[in-house]
């Protein structure tokens, strides 16, 4: 269901919001409650057969861990919630949670007071159309943290949002954001990656200036994620760091003809080294979040998966440590300074940025047509992975220079690129998971593990093999749709004569 979220100033009054919404909304009603946010990795609990709830009771936070088939276990902790399991007071709750999480962060927590004001809009027959809720959050001491207005239509009444959104924009200048309230709160407290504002370019911008601006923008996004990676707050920090790093590498490919060779080589090599450091950590994250979560099953199977989870965590933590060490090296900061210092070669980079983008899109698409034409279900995984990189490069060019391209045509092309990339990404994830499973199987051989463990691992391997075959069957069809995408063909044709 579509929900619009507007981030307002903390001093925006209910009276101002009511005026912006207009008279068709009924008079508001208000509520106040203690509000806590737990990042409890619900998937791990749910797959293991548990549910975790939290409630305020006599100035204490009570965590109740339910086992869905056999009653409930309870544990009491103080209102100052710990971020890691080993920081929790000894209790049956901690003993029960520890095997599920291991050393992973349990509670990046926000504990605030939530003040909600709710307006409702009805039609002439008394049917509820839209609910508007203003969420105000304050600390326990009463300090304002944030204010958000959410518009949520009832099922079947999404069209009722459009005139309200238009009125809010015209009357108060409010525009909806892409993130919800919880995501913005997390980002505000450093528990989730901040969302970067999109880049815009003037039509008169030269190629060199546009490239410098785009690369510095991606570097700023990477810097914004580093502390979250170092503090192990959430895996999303690493994911966004990697996306920005891949975009940086795509921009360096485009910039090669106009950058001094020495600077281009240093930046390219440094990005390649960082990509090599981030890959093991992200591979472990992907396996952990996507593979283990879907396994479920008996207590015996869960015990074996916890053993596998611990092995995977050790690899993950080692990879994160190596990456954090790279961040601390003086060479890292010195290399990124080159982004500010480089100047285009004589005669290079003076063309309009749009002309550069058109030519790049044309060359990339022609190469994609050539390399994807012979793809079949029997094509090697290595070749498909190479093709996936080409598609990413094409997509990142469209995204980095979005303001220079026709909006509708660009979005249609991006939609198809993302669809194909998703299928190829699933295939690559499966290949990585199969490799990790083989490595884990070797540890079972070395430790003379019981036959039951081997059987469970073999069962997971068979599931991966079937999923691998299913993905490969779909890819040729998706590539045909991509090659025939009219929007992408028209965008790429603009650079044909250049």
C-alpha cells in the first residue's frame, strides 16, 4: 500500500499541518506512548520458531521471547538497552538468544517518546479515504528529535492521495521523501546509511567538470558509510559503500581519455583493491541474510546451521577487519585527494557532458549487444558474470548522469537493466554460496563430523543446484527483452554519429 512520508521541521505545529491538509479532514485526535526500536534480526528468530516482543512495565523494558509452539520464556532488562548480547544482564533470555545471534549486534536501539496526531478524511458516504498522521519523536528528556507527516490511503483509494500531495506542495512546499519514518530515524542516529541527494548537471556543463563532480559525489557517499562499517551497525552500510565504489569505477572508465594517466592508474588500482576487500565481507553478508534464513526445519538442522553460521561469522568478521584496516591507512586518504587535484589533459573534457554520455551509452550498448547475442542456458557462469559487469556499467552511467537524459526514457531503460541485473545477481550469489558451502564441507571432513551434518549440507547444496539451473534458464529471455528495449535503444542511438 502506497504511503507518502514528509519530513517536517521539528517546530511545525499541528495547526500548520491542519491548515495545509485543508478542511475535508476531520478534527485530529492525539496519542502519546513510549516507543522503542529494536533491530532484532527477526528473520533469525522466526526461522528458529521464536518471536520477540517488548513492553514497558514499571519503568523497565520487558523482553518476552515466545516459542510459537511451546509457550513463552521471559527475561527482564533495564531501560538502557545493550547493543550486543554479551552486554545483557545474565538471564534465561540472553541464554536463549545467544546461540541465534552469536557475536552479531542485537540491539541498535532507539528509545524515544512518540507523540502522534491523526487526521482522517471521509467521502460523502462516510467511507474513510486517507489517514494523515504526524509523528513527533522526543528523547526521554523532552528534546525534539524529528517530525514526520505520513499519508496513507485505504485500500482501493490511492487516487485520493494525488490532490492532497499537490495541495501540500503548493500550500506549504512539502515534498515526500523516498524513506519512511523508521529509516529516517535510523539514519539520523547513525544506525542506517544516509540517503544522498541526487546529482544534477546543467546542460552547459563540460564533460570534465561533470565527471569530477560525479566522482566526488560518489566518494562523499563512500565516506558517509565508513563509520557504520567500522562500528558494525548494519550490513546496509557495506552494501551502499560497494554500490558507490562500483559507480566510481564506472566513472573512471569513462574518464580515462581525459585524465592524466598516472592519476587514473592510481585511482583505478585503489578502487580495485577496495573492491577486493569488500567482496568477501559482502559475500558472507549475502549468504547469511539470504541463504541461512530460508533453511528452517528441525532442531537438529537448526543446530547444524548455527555451526555453519558461526563459521560464516568468523569469515565475515575477518573480512570486515581487513577492510577497516584499509580505511585507516594513510594511502587511502592520499589517493582520494587526487579526485580534487586532477585536471583534464589538454584538449580533453571540453565537450558538453551530454555529448560524452551519449557516446559512452552508444559504445556500451553496442558491446552489450555483441556479447549477449550468443548467450544460452549452457553459457559459463564466468562469462555471465562478465556480462553482468557490463550491464552494471551501463546502468551506472544512466544513474550518474540522470539529469542530462529524458526522464521517461531513462526510467524505462533502467527498469529493464535492473531486472536483468537482478537475475544475473541471483546467479552470481548462488555461485558464491556454492563455493562457500564447498569450503565449509571441507571443515566437516577435517573434523570427522557426523553423517547427519553431511546430509544437511548436501541437501542445501542440492537446493542451490536446482536454483542455479532455474536462474540460467531465465537469463536468455531477459537478455532478449533488454536488447529489444526501445527506450534503451533510443538512448544509445544518440551517440551513433559521434
